[in-house]
């Protein structure tokens, strides 16, 4: 289930919830548009269990604070 996307030049980063072997995961992945106009996932990305989501959010918030200094 696609949650949202962020433009990254001619590519985009898609945030989604995926299921693998009966377990749900959060997936942040770079996609590129092929010659047919279809968005194809690349190997560039990260997949992690929902239990790690709060830790990931905290890390990103800390990153934002550090960039604002």
C-alpha cells in the first residue's frame, strides 16, 4: 500500500507498507520511470519492521534539528 512519495529529480522516493512472508514492513525506495511511463523500484532503499518506525522518526527529527543549526 503506497503511503506517499517525494520527488527526487527525475526519480522519486515512494514510502509504502509491504507484506513479506506474512509480516508487514515499511519500505522507503527510489523508483525510476521506464520508457513505458511505469515507475520501477530500484535496489536503493530501506525496508524495516513497523516496530522500528518510531525510532526512525526520532532519527529523522534529530537530523532535521541538526540541519537547522
